[in-house]
């Protein structure tokens, strides 16, 4: 038989081991009528977020030795459901849950109540919803609808109770029912007949359920419900209990408390949620009042004991007798209150803390925290603390967060007293702080760990785990952990000072320096050293835990990486607000530029060195720490250069003119610092890349306007060009290219930059020609791996330079040496021929494919610039000469042929095959962009040789459709396998699917060693490849350049649509653009829509242009993918670090920047201008 309110009946062992404490529990009610409407829950029912405590709590309870652990599961292992499933769902849609009420922190509340409370003055009355109104003069009306203070109302009720106890008690119980939204009253006969309490409440519940009332004041959103209602309700019961205490009724009249206890406790086990929630709330408030009374009695007892001791010393017998009587009364009263507290706790709290309703569970946690705070002598014990520990695993965010809030204030005061509890649940707290799915819960857990760290109760591994969250992707988490991280930095700083001989020795060693002297050693360098050491150690530990299992694809070789901003820079931005040393970029620059080599020598040999030398050796940075500080310097300088902020100097706001001058001076100083940093760190690729990022922060208008400073910037450009020539690191080359493009965007600096670029072009082309002299670049496998790497570097440089300015003249120029006289564009086309696949060679295949991929991208940019040049010729009316047409046609044929050979000779799907197939489409679409100009020229009839240009616009040969489908098949299979999706069978007129069982078995064996995160990354990469390829096919089909003539016309179109609905929303959206109406709608809408603010600087996105694919539909709708794709590895990982904001999606490469066709030329950034110039595929 089911016990009270849906709880399972206790087994035999539980009955025999039940605690023998007398709690006088009321008989709870359950009738056949209520059982008929009750929804029976089984283990799989999760409609209302029930905490399944059977497994979780049974596991936790094994740690307890108290007999009460059996008592807790005795009567209420399950919680209650108030109405039918359909009714509750409808009700929750109409009335969202009210915001949870915060409790006081214990400073001004129950713990400091006087014996006779002061009357509260309420200036405004609460307007109660009409559905919750009561007759005028009733207790409910007086409290919630009148303007009378609750203290006065409590006194009035107590006067009525003294006159007629049954009537007053009846009104109080009816008041509780009215608070539950029930207007069905009880009478005095019901109060006198306590044994009929269960039956009477059963009738009331049945009648109330028939009315289908689902709302009640505690959760109501109107003016009469929610927090104002709860505050007044608490105020009334608080005043009432204090009155009962001060008038001794609480101890002399048991009928009142016992009657209220019987009715409220019985209501708290109701299957009707309004009854259960309201009664539980009243019981918790009543117990909170009793706790405050016990606290008052404890203080009185302590005072009386002191008075008794004093009376004994004076040997005043009458005084001794008087004090002893008062002490006995206080002790007896406390015992009475303690029994009633225990009764309420064991009858209400023990069952409701795991209620099906998360609001009830949260209220219980909040109340328990208040009791522990207010009465630690009773509740700061393991048998009570364990409930907080168990609820750390609650399924509801609000409940876990409330537990953490209560633990935070308990630990601040009593951490040393609850060491066993901390030892037991510390791991769970750290786990929540680092891996919880809800950011706000993580923030609360971080605050708890900060308290534990201050108390010295965190393990070193836990400290490091929390400290590493300064790199977290969630801004709220980074902000919350700042104090924790700074405490760790300060601790390291203190240890360093102690090693140096103390604060006096440090101060004496550094001496006094001027405020604007940042180049001399100073005390602030100790903090900088500690910061760098901690950040670098955390960064290194993260790098070691990362598995670079996914190699960079050939299609991404020339793309700007944003990974560098993911950790150090984000951490520095978070620390800017709280750490003055981080805000002071001049101090960081001075620390980096200082020659620490002498200090390092002293560090290695500590014998016979002075204190000053020892201190300076302690602040000397290691190489990895210098790289970290360069990133910090960039974040600090960026804030200093931001004119949009209200800069404040020395506590005084600056005027607009002063701000401008400060901004200009900062930029000039930073430019000088960058050049010096490049001189010092230019030999290290990672450090050099970090330094060159600083150049992107400079406002070059300052150098344009201040002509005398252009020489300084020219020297900086010389240093950047030196880095471009000396390094083969991709990140350094990309950063240098961005800096050059940044400079060339300013008219006053364009001529100067072109001179630098000419030198770089000469160097790059000469290096390419040296390879052409010594090797047959069109033959695969004839170059050693080391030489292939050098070839890839020069191809990367050519590709990056071709993005900055028009490269046609340079690439078309013939060589002066007979052994390499072909134009550079011919040499690039020959390199593409190395993509023709003959036989596998694992030693060189990756390097060969990378070189071919770089040659393809560089060549494609040549064609982009050439098409733009021909467009301008046609627009000017001069036309395109036959010589130019023939030259472009020959290069186009050669490049096209080698592309086709590259992807058609590969029997497997790899990155280079995808790139080559997509580039064929890009090349035809690029030439197809000449159509509007041809049509305009034809209509005017004034442009010569227009027929020659027409010959360049060619459709893709129908015979390649089969090859394109083969490449698409491979991309679909890879993604379907990664995402665990099912592909549709081919139609009767289509070729059957190839079955590669052996390859699939090998892939499955290989994937078994991957983690979920690694599988997710591979899945994302596979989806990206598929959508990019399909997007290029769609673009070519829409341009009437592919799949529109011949016997196979429409075959690729149908093949693309076969799995449109099976491969996720991103792929589906790409294929939807086969609909011409959708293309027109998108183009029209795009021109009308304003440009959204991009979180990624335009200079980064432009340098990352991936050939002609920029106009493809490449915006990944990752949020939709994760939501709808339950079979995917992406849906299996509840990543707390996952940031779904537009900035986060762009940072994770799941969302591209919006593209605008016609940006304002006056306000476009230089990189945006280049994007517009190059973005010609969709015209």
C-alpha cells in the first residue's frame, strides 16, 4: 500500500530501526478519491524534474552512521504530483514559476531578534489578486490587503486567542489554506477533532481539485503574490512566534502549537502542490521562528549562568535561588522549543527536501542554511550538514546554487568546525565549479572555493584546477575567478619576497624610482613575474592535456587562426579591472625589454651574490613566461588605445582634447616599443607573432597626420618585413601580412608599403624560381621532405602577398634566367600538377598535399585579381585585348587540367580532393562573374573584342559530373559516420553506393581511442568540409555553369537533394539555395539588412579568405545542429564552457561574419575594402 502522499511504504527493516524519538507525527491523509486522480510515477517518469534519490541518496547515505538515515527514507521516498499530467503542463505554460526569494545572510534577521520585537511600519499595502482575496476583517485580509503592520496584526490575533482559543486557531488554519489559494474553510469542530484532520483535509483537497485551480499566491506573478507575499507571510509568523515566546504561551499552552503542527504537517504531505508548497513554507517559517527563540534562550542562559556564578561568590542565597529558577525556566523552555524544532524537522523537512517540486527543495535548503547560521550549536552537526552535501547533486540549477550560497556563508564563519564535511564534499564543489552546465552555478561554486582556499582547506590540485578557469570561455566564470586567481598571485608574490629576505630587503634592493620610469627594476615586477609564472604554468598544463589529433586541413593553411586569443588574452582582459600591474602596459613593456640575462646567471649560481642580485634574479622571466606577458601586453595596450572609453588619469577625467593627445602619445610610444620588442624577440616565432599582433592595434591615421613620425613607422615596417623573410612559421607570416595590409590601407602610407612589398615579392619569386631551376615541380615525389617544407613556405608567402595587392604583373613577369624563364603563375600551375596521385607514400604525402593546396589558393587569387582587372577594362570602354584573353585562357586551361587530375586520380576522400573539386567550381563561377559586364558591353556596342572575353566564360564539362558526385559521396559518408546519421539509398537511375566495410572497420578501431571531445571536433570538421563542397556545387549550378546541359543534366542537382533532410540543418540550408527564389530573396534581403557588429575584426576575416568560397553560404547554425541532432557526438557533451553568443560562435568558427554587398567606402576598414574588391563571385 502506498503511504503518505505517494511515498513508498517502509520495509520491515526500516520499521524496526525507526528512531524512538517522540515526535508526535500527525496522521497524513490519502483517500481513494485522491488516489484515483494521482499520477503514479515509475522510475522512468521525469515529467516534473523529480530528483531520483533512490540511487543518489542511497549511495550518499552509506557514508553516515546515524540511525536517522533509515528514518528519512521511511515515509517519503517519492514526492507528490498535485494534478493530472495534462493539467499541470497547461498550468505551467500559463503561469511561469516565480523567482525564488533570497534569504537574509543572518546579520539582520532571526538571529538577532529581541525578546519583544519592535513593531514594523508598513507604508504601502499589498494589492492581492482577486482570486486570492478574503473577507474583510479576516486574518488573510488584514495581512495582505490592509495597511496594518504585521506586528499589530499578530497582537490582535493573540488577543482573540486569549478570548477564544478554538476560534482563533480555526482562523489561523483557514489563513494557511487561503495562502494555498483555497477558500474552503474549516470550523471549530474540526479543530477540536484532531483525529478527523486527515479526513477533513481529504474532502477539502478533493473539492479544491474539482475547481481546477492551479495558481496560488506563493508562485503568483501578480502584485499580490511572489516575494511580497512571502515577505509578509514570514513577517507575520515571525512576530507571532516572538509574541508567544514573550507571553510564555509557547511553553504553557501546548494546544496551540500542537494543533497548528498537526494541520500544517498533514498539509505538507498533500499530493496537491499548492497545499504541499504552502504548508511546507509555513512549517519552515515556523521552525525558523523557533530557532530564533532558541538563540535568544541560549543567550539568556549564558547570561544567567554568569549571574549564578556571581551570586554564589557573594553567597546571596535569595539571589542564588532567584537566578536558579530563571535558569531552570530558560533551560526548560529551550527543551520545549528544541522538541518542537525536531518534530517539524523530522516530519516536514526530512521528506520535503527531496520533493518533486524544485521550488520546495530550494526553500528547504534555504531554510536549513538559515538554521545552521542562526543556531550552530544545534544544526552545525553532521546529521544536518549532510543534507546540504546531498543536495549539491540536485538536478535543478537553482537548488544547487542555493546550497552553494548557504555553504559559502557557513564556511566563512565555521570552516574549521566542519572539516569532515568539507573533506567529504570538497571534490563535488570543485567539480561544480569547473564542469557544471550552468554558468551561474559555477560562479557560486567558485565563491565557495575561494572561502575554502582562504581557510587553507583546498588541495594544491584543486587550487590549480580552479585557477585554470581564468582561461574559461564563459565571461562570468572568468570574472568570478579573478579574486581567487589574484589571491594565488599574491601568495606567490609573498613567497618570493620571503625568499628575497623580506619586504625591507626588497624595498632596499629596488630603491625609489620615478613614477614614469618603467625601464628600471621595481617592486611591481615581482607581481608581474608571479602573474607570468602562474599563467604560463596553467597554459602549459592545458596544452599538455590537449591532443592535437586533428591536423590543420590544406584549405585552412592560409587562414588566420584565432586560437591565440582563447586563453592568455581573455585572461588578461578579465584581470584588467582588478590588477593595476596588468593595466599598466608601460610597466609590462619595461619588464620585457629589460636585460635579465645577468639576473639569470645569478639565478643559476647563487653562491656569493648580494641580496640585490638575488632579488633581481628572482624576477627574471623564463622564455615561456615572456611569451605569456606579450599576450598580456597586447590586451593591456588595446584597452589603453581604446578612445571609446572614458580614460581617467590620476583620478581625474580627461577632456576630449586631452584624451586625443593621450591616445596619440600612447600609439607613438607603443610603435617604438613594438620595434624594440621585435629586435629582442624576433628570433622566436611564437614571441614574434605575439609582438606583431600589437601593430594591429595602432591607429595609423596618427602617423599619417604626424608626418614627422612616419619615419618611425617606416622603421617598424622594415622590422616586420624582416620577420616575414626570416621565418617559415605560418602564424608569424600571417600576422606580418595583416600588418602590411593594415599599413597599405592608408593612402599616405600606400607608396611606402608598396616599396616594401616589391622587395618581399622579389625575394619570394626568386626563391620559387630556385626550386624551378633545381626540380621538376610538376612531378610528384622528386623533392625531399625538408625541401618540400621550404617550398610550402615560399608558396604560403606568395599566397599571403597576393591577398594584399594586385599580383598579376608580378606573377606574369618572365624570369631573367634561361633555366627558369616561365612566369611565376606558370610555375604555380605546375606545382598544382603535383596533386596527381600515383601511389601512396606516407613520408611525403602530407607535405606534398600541403604544397599543392597552397599553390591552388595562390593561383586562385591571381585569377581573382585578373578578373577584377578585366572588369575594369570593360567598364572603361577600352576592352580586353586578344593577347590578354589568350594568356588568361592558356593559364586557365593549364590550371583547370591540373585541378581535375588532382581530384579525379584520388580513389579516397581527402582534404586536397575537396579543395581541388571546389576550386574547379570557384574558377568557373569566377569567370562567370564577367557575364554582367559582357552583357552591358554588348548592349552598348562600344567595347572592342568582347567576343574574346566571352570565350573565357565556359560551363563545366558534363563529363565531370560523375567525378563531382564521387567526391560528394565521400564527404557525405564521412560526415554521416561521424554524426551517426543514416543516408538514403540511391534511386533506381543512380549508381549504387560503394560499400567499404574494411575501411569502415579500420576507422572504427581508430576512433575507439578518441575521446568525446575529439570525436566532436572531427564531426565538426567533416560537416564543414561537406557544407563547403556542397555550397560550391550549388553556386556553380545556380550560375548555370554546371549540371544544366547534356544527358546527365540535373543529375548532380538531384544527388545533392537526396540527403538534404538527413545531414543536419546546416547542410539542408546550403542545399535550399538550389531554389532560385530563395537566392533572389537572400540577395534582396541582404542588401536591405544593416550590417551587424562583428565580434571578429575585419582584418582577421579578410586575411582568412578561402579563395572563392567567401560568397558561399558558410554560416554554420551550430545551435540548431546541437538542438536537433540528438544522435550526434555534439549532443552527448554538455559543455559548460560552451559559449553560444555570436562572439563565441565566431570564435569557435561555427558562425561567419555577415557579408554586406555595398559597405560604406568612407568607413570601411582596409580589410573590408579588400573583401569588397575580391568578393566578385556572386555578381
